[in-house]
């Protein structure tokens, strides 16, 4: 959606796994500030653990001081990443 994100949370274990791991039973959601209390109430009622990772908005992706790039850079890499990697590989 070309929307930035600013996040900061305690990372346990490997940073790459915390940022890019695809463990089962984890879902990232975004809710309007006015709906946070409702989400928290539903989570408690359903015995689902919540962890606030950050807030969306702006034109940058900023995570724990480890990542700080523009949304434009992220989109460019996502759209052209495989092609760029193939061209950079020996014989590519």
C-alpha cells in the first residue's frame, strides 16, 4: 500500500529470524487507533496473545534501528530483486 512503518520491540534470538521468519500461528494485522481497545478485548476473550510491533504511516520503513529505508526503496527491491540477483550471479 506504499505506507511506511515504524517499529520497535525486543528481539529475542536471531535478528534475521525475528524480522523475516515465517513461524506458524503468527499474523501481522493493522487496526485504526480507535479500534485498538476492541482488538485487545477480543484477544483476551479468545486467549490470543498480542504484541504491538509499531505504527504504520509515513514514507519510511524503520525497524529497531536495524532497518531504515524509504518505502520506495523497498518496493523497488521487491519488484526487481530476483531479476537483479540472477543478473549478478556468475553466468547471469
